[in-house]
C-alpha cells in the first residue's frame, strides 16, 4: 500500500516578488494551494510517487487521488496508467478486481468463488484453470502490470 505522505508535488511560485520552489505532500496540496495569497501564480514542476497531472493540476483532483491512494495504494496509479483518463473513483471501484497474483491463480480463485459450490469434489481436479484464465481474460477481465505487480480489472 502506497504511503501518500511520500507522494509529493514540486511547485514553483512567486511570493512577494521572490521565486520559490517547494515540495508539497499530495495529501496537503489542496490546503497549501488554498493558503497561498489570492492571485499567486503557481505551477507544478515535478511529481514524486504521484501521477503527473500537468503544470496546473486541479487541487481538488489532487486531493481526491491522494485520499484514494491512502485506501487503495498503487492500484490508483495502475488504474490511471491503464485508463489514461482522469481519476474517476466510481469507475475505479467498479473495475478494480484485485492484485498481486498470476492470471491463473486469479482465475482459479474467481472460479472457486463463483462455481465451486455447484461442482462435486470428484470433478474439481479436472478443471483446466489455465483455459479458464484464457477465457476470462479474453473479454471480461484485464490484467495490467504496475511496478512488477499484477492488477486485475473488470473490462467495463
């Protein structure tokens, strides 16, 4: 799980005629930007363990992503990379299906959750989980890799 207190955004701004640069923790970004004097021009010039949202990120969006990262960790970053779209927590929650195992292990767990109660024990040893994984990940599911970890998404 990602600790968002290590996620930061480097900001450049001018205050009282003096150019400043500051690393702002992502979960404090909204409050920090709101505390700048009205009319202060600022821009983001770097991101650390946080998605690059450009030079002028919406502080509310940064806050939403930072809060989500506290709950879901790197899965948020994997989602943003996978969708290549703005953060949408509702869509994330609909799509997110797990992480950290192989496709076959995921398919086996999924199969057992959904169908195991209906299948006699004597037949369970004959189930081809590799074929089921191929079927599952053909249309219904997507696996992405982010920082050497598998993330599983419902393909909605």
